[in-house]
C-alpha cells in the first residue's frame, strides 16, 4: 500500500521567479549601502536564499541558523530551540531574516526575539510565503512573496518529512 501524498501545483517556477525578482528589488533599495547580514532559516529557506542573493549585486553576508523543526508532524510543537547557531556577530549589523514560510509564527517570532537580544542595528524579515490563517502570534513581514491559504505546501526548499525540497515549483499536499 502506498501512502505517498498527491501533489497539486500552487506556484510555478515562473511565478516564484517573478516574486524573487520583486523582493530582490525591494531589498536592494533598502540595503545596498548597508552591508547587511542575511540569515536564512534552515533547511527550508536554502533555495529561496540562493535565488534571492544571486539577484543582489552589492556587498552582503550570508549566514544560516537551524531551529528545531516539525519532523513528520505537520503541526508546530511551539517548543523551539536553536540547533545550529550563528558564527557572525549580529550586534550593530543590519540583519535580514530570510524564511521560507510563516505559519503559526512561533518559529519566526522566537528567532526575531533571539536576534533582537543580540542588539542588531536593524532587524527585518523577508518571507517567501505567509499562511496568515494559522497565525498564533503576530509577526511583521517586511518583504513578502506570496500569501497562501491554509494548505500544507512543499517544493522549492519546503519539505514534508524531508521529501520534496528539490522540486522547482511549489505544490499543495493532499
Ligand atoms: P511556524 O512556527 O508554525 O510559523 O512554522 C515555521 C516552520 O514550519 C517553517 O519554517 C517550515 O519549516 C514549517 N512549515 C510550516 N508550514 C509549512 C508548510 O506548509 N510546508 C512545509 N513546511 C511548513
Ligand atoms: Mg523553515
């Protein structure tokens, strides 16, 4: 018996590319003279980060942080831990967090609090997707790709049980 879920296309690679182009233009306007520190949240943001920064033609630094994740469960536990931390100093830097998705908001809000305590010069959030219907804690998204409805999505870095991260388009799971 197969229990592989069915995939339905939600965002094509062309739609994603247009959104990333638009976000890169916005980020460029605000950060081109600031030598920002972009912090990607592993693992889901790696593809988005790679596409975003190759469109940013000014000096910047890239870091990744890994937080405890959902595992096979589709619900956030709300208990978040830093599993792999940062090497760059955050103090006095202009920091831009790069997220794949803001769902309940628990992960992102934990991370923003965690970074704020390190006293950055500024701290903003860039998220490819937002699922506002599931929000449990308010999060301000400064640069947003797509607002999506309450579906579990995979592809373009996003996984279900570690699968489907490699898909170039974004799909909903049935
Ligand atoms: P939150 O803490 O509920 O906002 O969820 C944050 C993390 O849960 C994201 O960074 C993703 O890793 C994961 N996540 C939430 N929704 C989805 C989804 O629809 N597909 C894949 N991962 C998701
Ligand atoms: Mg994530």
